[in-house]
């Protein structure tokens, strides 16, 4: 769960961008889907899993 400071930082990031939070969620979801098509041996599997986990946490925070 994000603390208040991190939530405010995320809100400022969204407010200053050209897209809405819903559009950002859609974009991040698409990014996760794209990661499924990375060719083998391009990145370490654990690194890719960490990226997916981080993106999911941001998506979940935005959906709340």
C-alpha cells in the first residue's frame, strides 16, 4: 500500500501528464501484455517479473 506522500507524488505525476488516470491504467496494462512477447534471453526473467509486479502495484493504486 502506498503511503500518503507516495500517493500525492503519484497524483501529481498523473495531473501533470497529458492523459487521465484511466488512460494510464490502460497503457500500463498494455505494457504488461507486451512483456509476454519479449524474446527469450533478452532480459533476466526475475527482472521482468519485478517490472510486472511494480506496474501491477501502480495499476492497483490508481484503481482505488
